[in-house]
C-alpha cells in the first residue's frame, strides 16, 4: 500500500487533492544581492566552507516553501548566540570550534535561511549519511530538477557546516523522550524493550511528511486539511516536527477511542497519531470535515538508516538514567552509591602501578596521584546522567549488593537492592523462564515489566559503571555532555560486552590492582579514544578512523565530534584530562580539516658544553629560558603541528649550551602512563647528593673510549641530561639519567616526551622507568626507583626534577 492513498470504503475519507507545487526557480536577483552583501571576504569564507553560492540559492528556495514557526526560529537564533563563544585555540595557531560558522550566520539573517535550518535540525541532528539521501529526495520531491539540486558533495558540506547547530538544538533530546513516552503509553506491558531507532521514519516517509505538512501550512486555518498517521514507527519524529518546528496541533488517539491532546483537541488537531490501529475510519465521523483527512501509514523501520544521534545530558537534555532504566525511578541513591563504588574501583585500577617491584609504596603513578580529583569528576559525570549529586562509597559493595546463584549449572552474580522488597510482585509468583526470577513491578508504573527487572538493572549498573569510568579521563562533564543513543540499548554493542567482561574481572578479584581486559588501560590513548567514540558517537567510521591514524593524531573529528589529545598540546604536567571533547571542526587560516596530526620526531641539534656540574648534585633548573615554538601547516586532509624547544645559555660556571629539538608530543601520553611519583621522605627535597666522577666503558661503544658518569656514595651511577635527551646504549650496568628541570613546566613536559620516546624506541618500559622527583630527595628517589625496577642490573631510569 503506498504511503499516501485515498480511503473511500466508508465515504468518510478522500485523498487530499493538492495543488501543483510551484515551479522551481532560484531567486537570481536575491542571489545577486546576497553576493553583494558577502563582499570579497565573504565569498572567500564561503569558498573555505566548501559550500558554493549556487547551493546557497537552492537552499534558500527550499526554505521558502518549507516553513518553521516563529518560536522555533527564535530558538535557533538564541542557540547560535550561545555557540558563537565556543572557539578555542591551540597555541594561538590552529582552531577547534563551532563558534565561527559563516554559512549558518548568513542563513540566519533571512527567514528562508531560518526555515531551512529548522528543517535541517529535524533531519541531520539524528541521521548520518542517510540525511544526504533525505535532502536529495526532498529536492526531487519539490521538482527542483538536476540543474537546481546540489551535488552529493555539496549536500555533505552543507550538512557538515549546519551539523553543530542542529545538535545543539533540543530536537534530538525531545525525540528520544517522546518516543519513550509514546511506547509506554501504548504498550500493554511496562518497560518493554524500546528500539529508539523506530522513532525516526524511513527516508521516503520523512520526505512525504515534509511535503504533506508543507502543503497544509499554506492553507487557511479554517480550511486546513488534517493528517492521520498510522503506526508507531516515526510517530515521535512526526509529533515533534509538526508540534515544535511547524507549530501544528497534535493529538494522540488510542485503539479504544481515548485521546491525549498534545497541543490540540481531537476535533480540531492538525495531526492525529494512531499508534495502535490501522483501520479507524469510523472515528473521523465526529470531525467537522471528515473528507479533508490525509492518511499516511508508517513504513517498517528502515534497516539501512545510518544514525549519529547524540543525546545531551544535564540541564536542558534528557534524563539518561530514566531512559536507560525504562521508568522514572524516584529513589536513585542506593543504586547511585553502587554505581559510584564500582566505577571508582575501575578508575583506581586503571591508574594503578604496573611495576615489577615489591616495594610497599610502589603504587603511586602520575595519574594515580590525582585519584581524588578524578573521583570528583566521576561524581559530576554521574549526576549529569541522572543520578544524585552526592554518593557514599561502599568498599563492601560485592557483599552488600550481589549474591551467587546458579543458572543452568553456571554460577552467576545476582543484583541485590533494598528497593526490590518494596516493589510489587506477581500474585501467582510466576517466574521468568530465562533467569528464574520472580516478576517485579516498580510502584511508579501501572503495568508489569515485560522483562526481568533484576537482570535489566544488573546490566544498567555494569554498563554505566564502566563507561562513566572512561568518561572521567576526558573533560566530558565540562563542555560536551552528550552520549550516543546506543548507550540506551543495554547489551547492544562491543562496549557493552567489554563492560560485562570488565565487571566479571573486577568482581572476581577484590584487592587486585589491575584490570585484565582489553580496554584503554591496555592500549593507552588509542584505547580510550575508541571507548569515548563508542560512548559519544554512532558514526560507523569512528573506530576505523581512529585505528588508521593512531600513530599520528593529536586531534580527530568524528562526524563533527572532536577529540583532542590534551596531554600532548598542554605544555606542562599539571593534572588534567587525557582527551578533551568538543563540537565543531579543526581549522587553520579558515580552512577546515578532519585531522590534527603531529610531525614525527626529526631529532635535534646542539653545540657547546653544558653547565659544569659541581659536586654535590642538587635539584635545580638547567633550562631557565627554554622556549617552546609551535608551527602549523595545511596538508591534503590534515593540519600538521610541529613542536620545537630551544635553549641558549652562557652559564656562570663556564659552560655554554645552545640546542634546538623537536618534541615527540605523541609519546607524552605513553610516558605519563608509566611515569611514577616517588613517595615523600624525611629529608629536605633539596638535600645534596655527594658524587664523584668516574669513567665507564659502554658495551656498544666501538671507539674504545669510556664515558663519564657520577657515582654516589652507595654506588649508583648518574648522568646529568643538559640537552633533555640521552642515547640509549647497551650497557652491563644501570644508569640514572637526571633531568634538572625544577619548577620549569615546559622542560618537564618535554622531558617526559623525549625520555619516553627514547625508552620506547631503544628498549622497552619493562626494564626501564620514568620518574618524577617531587616529594623526596635525590637519594631516596633513587632508592624508590631501584625498588620499583626490582632486581634488574641493567636499566636506564629517567628522573625528572619537578619540585614539591
């Protein structure tokens, strides 16, 4: 049956005889005025956006015939006003932002432009590649002809420049909520599994709906036709588009004749939604003009639809926890404390020491020293997704909230919550065949669960605890605050399975310091980027994009979602996120690129002789005037960044040194993962280390010349690194490489990158180490380092002097 058809079986309904669409003709005089207003600078900015002036003309004509309400156009303007402040710079060289958007700002200056942005909000805020198909079909629908239809490449560019504004509108959030509400209103069983992808119509149905509602909007109010829509698929999208964007009145009609006026009574509503029925001819007899009904039946869910549907959390966004639980749980404190306790343990294990020594204090990593602040980030993250803002951590969560049962002979942890005892149970004490649990029904809903509530909440706890512990390593809670709609579907993807595996390892190994799963704790920054992509984006290309650029990316754009390697671009070792998340695009000189990459390490140059080190050695800064310079260049599809440090000195001790070297910033994340902070000691941080100069032969030196080292009173060998790097050679003895960078943030940052690069290149971190002298004197730091490295007699240990 076609989507638009006459109903004449009872004589009550006829097809709507629409007038012919106006012939398609771009407003050439108006386009000429637009060109004059742009000026030379505007035309250049338009060119840099990738959208040509002809495409703008086509969009404006489409906007003239697809209206939007005054209220929604005002929301567009207000949202864009907020967006304009969202521009960030990387060392005042490259931008990542959504604040600068020439095309959107020009469209918002005229009503037709506002209209087209309103239409785009309904289409591109949830659809990825499928949105291009919808836009192409719309031009066909309205008879644009091939000469007046933008190419696929132009439609892709148009979507790209309009995407961030569409995502900042709340259409996508209300769509998820309305779909959840519609399903719960029309289902005979509470909290049924909800397929959120059914909230969006098929591409052809979207086009038909836009066309029908466009025709209705041109009719006089007292003679306007009405749309009757049958079926649940796409009903939420229609309701929101008609009600919020067009300003139409909408009414929901049940099988038994009951109605819920959403923005208009049944007798006068412009759009009638029949989710449960397909033959409701008799109900139209009470309408004033039953012959003016247009009927449309929803098509089955389009399996080929490609979504990238992000849901905003927090104020103005969705109550994520209510949606994933499938009902509005009133008391969330108990389950919130449980999720917080599990997630906190994940975080502690992810930053735990993986050393080889048995030193009792061998557990303070660089990231591990910031656990308290990370737990505060976790608290704010969980609050944004709908849990309370304060939590009590339970170290005994395993005993308090889980018990062991056997299902088909297999041991399984069972969730225990106090609120289960206050829920309604089936009077016949029937059990669910799959798990053997008694059916429970929360008192907040009036119909019983069609699924096992215990098992469902068990999945919810495991998944939220895992992915919230990943979000803590980003600044998600500050600016981005969006999650993929797929996170509402428990057990639906590889990240959910990773959460179940991770929970099993966590639950079965209390007291352990490690997590034995292939999460980002095993693969570093790339693993974290993959997890964040699965949490925040639906893009089908996210994982491939990250993997294919894993050895070079500083920043990556995943369909308008930016991930930036914060540790690499922030030239200090102050605590902070691993990755930062933003909306927008990367740009340099106005030209946009999807990748921000770092130049590979090209080496260094130096001349002169460093500072003459006196006996004894004390913590100091040999690089007081070090300079960091950052250059950026445009490549075919990337912005390439090059970081260089340079230093020139004429020391009071007779030494002089000038060097310049590229900083391998991509190694900083790896270096920080293995960077350890020694425990405090009873001595002064500046306590001198008495040394004497000795010469030793390196095993790999073919010249027969020995090298100079310093030996302390217990036999440790030291080298002072006055060029921020060292040559890793084969030795039969251990060496401490000291980077004297006390209080020098840039030198410490560069030291982590350079030492980490060389340790990783020439050997492995297994028998070497990177340490920060922060709380102890040099002698005690050396003792801690040896205890951490274990019994190995040959190693290169890099110690960076930081200061208390």
